[in-house]
């Protein structure tokens, strides 16, 4: 992987509607997280532009036969799209790295590779979920027929723009829907390139549309559009509430919500501490903690706390921050100065509440972008701001426990339940933890996803409703019609 010059990258800076780039709307500046330089302007899609995109998508579904063609044709087009994404991995990765927090080396070999494989995974479901024949009286035939919704809407966050788009578009298209997607205004451009490649691969124009703009204007218009039959959102719990409300007020649309987390890492004294430290540090450093599943609360059995903290300090002390266009950069910038100030605020409040920094605690100086030191915070309680709130930065709080029940109780967060990590050599304890933890994903003696897209992801409590990935994500893009026929006899 080579460095690249940020000014050498070209891209379409508009909406993508019906296979055409449309640059209509009031313009806002977009900054590069690596150096906070404004590098492009983004048109904000008004209610009218969103309406045009949805109308176009509705026509495209009707006229292109995307929903009615043999499902394996859809699968074939999606596989060609995945191949094209792989062929253009360097180009897509550079665009992703330019505008987001993803360092180029990770964007190409991690994000883009995973997007291609994810699209392939979803393509394979095109002809696998057909419905059911029900057990009815013998003079009747009862069927449960699955159908696509028509046009679905999606709203994605800034932390993994391409991956998050693929998690929404893949299942929607495999099920036979068209989609209108709004990326974050902070990271808007790579999603349009992804949509252009879909059309280049033979997916009909108008099946994958992108509307650009702010959440308050464009996101709200999309959530409220009467012809959007289903919505999928990833972002903060606060915005998830607004999206769910808008969906309820505009025709009772089903919503899939992948929201915030405050995930615990529960380490028992019998655990392989070196492995646990690697997993915990890896989770904290990944995208500098700007991940919904970041394992940001360490809950460790008292006898091994000091040793684990020493190992973590060693692993977290050497990071390689830098611009995302440098191949040597391994540690991501914070998405914006606003987000960095949010981390400052949570840390300051935590200190006032008695928290003490064992490592880090402030900005990494000497860069134009906002970079944050990996931070270990002890002396915290369940009330401390950094334990309560989703920080979205490389901040790990540390709490000690004695008995198993106390560990499980500390791991339970009053609001969030996205993921949890458990580290122990005792199989029975691991399985008890799996049952006790109220989280959508429980990782045992590891802490990260793999390319096993068959495993769904989604939260308990205020961390969300429904699942991304897995068979469940495709099912969420289908609705079911009950048919009962009198057949006589
Ligand atoms: P938001 O939840 O505000 O943004 C997520 C997406 O929703 C963006 O595309 C945003 O658009 C859009 N949006 C915002 N307001 C509305 C609205 N009223 N109706 C419809 N769509 C809307 O997250 P932020 O970017 O503000 O990040 C804030 C915090 O959210 C983070 O600090 C973190 O705690 C959490 N977060 C969680 C993520 C996760 O993966 N679970 C991902 C990102 C953030 P736009 O960006 O253009 O305003």
C-alpha cells in the first residue's frame, strides 16, 4: 500500500438519483478528518429532491423488473458488483480514506475487502427465502408469501461509511427492493462511488440511490417519506428515537435501528491475560474507539487487575497516528473537532467525579487533525460520565469485581446492550456469562467481528431493534403476505 496525495482524488460531489449525479441544493462544506481542511462542498437534498429520488426508485423497481426477475439474475448482478468493488479496491479505499477516519491501509484491505465479500454474502440469499406453506385443513391451501417492500430507506453514520452502506444496501437489493440511502454529511462521497459501481456492474439505474445532506433536513425527509416502506438506521440512540418517531408518524414503517453501545469487557482471574489484553487493546484502538461495538468498559476480577492494566498500558502506549492517506498510519483521527470536544467534555466531567487517568487523557499534539491518546480511566463508578455515556473515542474505564455475580451486575448497563466480551478459561462460567449478559452479541475469549456475515449484529435495550447482517437482515427487507385458498375435495 502506497501513500497518496489527498488533492489527487476525484469524486462526484452530489446526490445519485436514477444513475445520474445531481448537484442540487444548498451547499455545505465538508472537511477531511485528518487535517480538518475543507476539501469539497455537499449539496443538501431538500424535501423535493428526496421525493424525486424516492419517485425515481419506485419507477425503477416497476420498470427494471429488479423485484420480479429470476432471483438468481439479481444474485449474478450483485456478484459482478462485488467483483468490480474488488477490482477498484485501491480507488475506493483512497476515497474512503480521504474523507473518513479510515487509514488507507485498513480501508483497502479491511473495509473495501469486507464490503465486496458482504455484497457476495447477501447476493446468495436472493433465492433462499421464499416463504412457507402452512398446516391448514386439507380442503384449503395456506401460504405465507414473502415479498420485497418496494423502496426502502437507509441512513448511515460516519464511522465506517462504505461498510455501513453495504450492510444496508446488500440485504435490501438481494430481497428485490430499491434503496434510497443518506450517508452522514461528514463522510458522503464514497457511498456515491459504491452506487456508481453497482450500475456499472449491471444493477439497474435507480435501484441504489444516494441523497446527500444533513440529518435535520435530508434524513428527516427520508424518514418521513410516505413511499418509503421500511427504514434502516445506524447512529446514535438520540437520532434513532427521532427516526423511529418520524417513521411512526408517516405511515407506520418498520425500522431497523443499530444504535449506540457501552460494551463491557469482563475479565476473570483465570483468563489468558495476554490474549485478553490484545483483544481489549485492539477494540479500543480500532478506528480510535469510534465504533458502536467498542468494548469501552473493562470489568476485571480484582486479583489480576494490576497485571492486566500493565499489559494494556504496554499495548496502548505505541500508536501510529497520522493522515489517513499515509500508508504507515495505523491510528485514526477523531472525525471532527466537535467530536473531540465531546471526548474532552466527558473526560473533564469524569475527573470532577473522581476518575483518575492511568494512561493518556488528552489530545495527541503535533497534528492538524484531532487525535486522541488511548486513555485508561480508573476510580470510576456506574455514575461516572465515561462509564455512563458512549464516548466514541479511545477511552477505557476500569472497574474491579470480586465474585461472578458482581461482575455480571457491573457489566449490565442501564441503557445499552450492544455487545460484550468475556475472558475466562472456565467453559461453564463463559456460558453462564453468555446467558447473564443482556447484549446482542457476546464474544468469548475474543472481541471483534469476523467475515462470517452469517452472524447477525444488533442490540438489546436502547442499542437498537432488529439486526444487520445474517439471514435476519435479508428477512427484515421482506414482508409476508398470507394467502388462503379453498381447493375443495
Ligand atoms: P447521528 O446519530 O446524529 O448521525 C447518524 C446519521 O443520522 C447521520 O447520517 C446523520 O446525518 C443522520 N441524522 C441526524 N439527525 C437526523 C434526523 N433527525 N433524522 C434522520 N437522520 C438524522 O450521529 P452523529 O454523527 O451526530 O454522532 C454522534 C454520536 O452518535 C457519536 O458520538 C456516537 O456516540 C454515536 N454514533 C453511533 C454510531 C453507531 O455505529 N452506533 C455511529 C455514529 C455515531 P448527518 O451526519 O448528516 O447529520
